[in-house]
C-alpha cells in the first residue's frame, strides 16, 4: 500500500516539475491577428503573403503587413457575406482555379519539380493547402461583383468628382502658403 502511495506521489511530483518547466519555456507558434465570424487571420498568413510577394520580386511598401491584414479582413467579410447570400462557388470551379495557378507557377519556374523545390511541398500539398484560400477568394470576388453589378458611373460624374478633389487640394495648398 505504501509503495503505491509513494509511486503516486512521485508521479505527481514529476508531473508538476514537467508542467512548471513547460510554463517557463513558452514558445509562440502563431498569433491570431484578426477574426471575422468564424474565420481567423493568423500572423503566419500575413508573413507568408509577404514572403510570396518577395519571392515574386514584388516591391513591398513600408506598411505592407498592415495593408495585407486590411485586405484579408475585407476579403473575409465579403466571403462571409457571400456565403450568407448563398452565392455559388462549386468545387469544380475551385479545382479549375487551382489547376490554372499551378500551370502559372510551372510556367514561371520552368517545371513542376522547380515549383516543388521553391515551395518545399509537392504540387498535391500546394493545391491542398491553397484550396480553402482559393474558395474564399472566389467567394469574395463574387460578392464584390454582386455589390457593383448595378453601379454605373457616367463621365460627367467622374469629371465632377475630380473637379471637387482638385478644389480641395487647391484650398489646402493655398492655406499652407499663408
């Protein structure tokens, strides 16, 4: 009986020691930067987007992370609304979009093997990892199209808008010189 009691005490002591050591060595793997409904934006998503842009040779502005976060939030809002409005995006459309992107990557890098080497994943893994993001982008695009489908801007309205903008610029410019 005493053996079992001592064994239980030892296991509790070891558990507490392991638990306390685990608490002192915290490691942040990822952070949630934003959420829209049940969709979250992770810090790694923003970092991956920046890394992808750098790999493509795109010039990134100073506040790129902030801009990408804002675009991600807007995209998630639109995709969520598209789902609520039951805007259709079929699995076949998503697969066709994925295939088109893979063909683009292959053309950009020269071969499927080169794409896999750059990404560190197989084509299948790339497609699997991108599927959810592509569907969300397509939903977001459908919602944007629905929002602006009945918007018509005439040349007169554009001219009036630009004239107003110029008047505001001149107003501020004149005030700065006084």
